[in-house]
């Protein structure tokens, strides 16, 4: 499962070491606009991406144990 903590970053925009809006203009869409395309360019198959973005979160929210 992929995730990021952009919400935490929003509360600390002026803090040293945290990215600015200019450094991450995609905000909440960072995974779909930046990470997923990079995975595809690296040769990761669509079925793996679907598992990361759909299958794993679905099992998590359904309360299923890993590997089920």
C-alpha cells in the first residue's frame, strides 16, 4: 500500500526540512501524478500498481490479514 503524509506537511509548511508547495505542487495527487508514472517508467506492471493502489487498501479496510 502506498501513502504519504502531505496533510502533516501542510501544517508545517514554514518548518525547515519540509517541502514547500513549490517543491510539491501536486499535494495530495503526488502519488498519482509523480510516483505511479515513475513506477511505470521503471517497468513495474499495471497489475502490481493495481495491487498497491486498490487490492492492498481494500484488504486493509476490510480487516483481512496479510496474505489472505
